[in-house]
């Protein structure tokens, strides 16, 4: 069952690609590029303006207020799976 993780979205390097930034459970940043198909946002980001949005994720395991999730693409820092606070997932 796919869910959505809160994130900040900005323009990517290529058409149809966006830069995604978010926070893991310990407030450590993660970043990645993702296609529009796995993102939700009200208004598309511009060159000078980031937007709040969400990225599609697959929950793998939950323990207390922490959730292990799989992202659609690997992050630059940690690969495809990261741990986030369950409250960040919709």
C-alpha cells in the first residue's frame, strides 16, 4: 500500500524531473531526484521557488512512532530505504 511522505520540491536538472528534499526521523536531511509521476504538489516549483509537497513511498515496517519506508528512487545519502517519523506519512 503506497502512502505519501511530506517533502520540499524544487526544479530538477531535466524536463519532468524534480529535486526532492526531506527529513529523516532524526532531522537529518535526505535529497534525491524524482519524476513528476511520484510527486504531489499544488503548484509546480519554479527556478527560484520551492514548494511543499509529498512523494509516494511504500511503508515496510513500523515500530512505535518510526516507520521504515522505501522511496521510488535512491537518495544521494542513504539508498532507497530510510526511517522517518510516522507523523510525516499521509
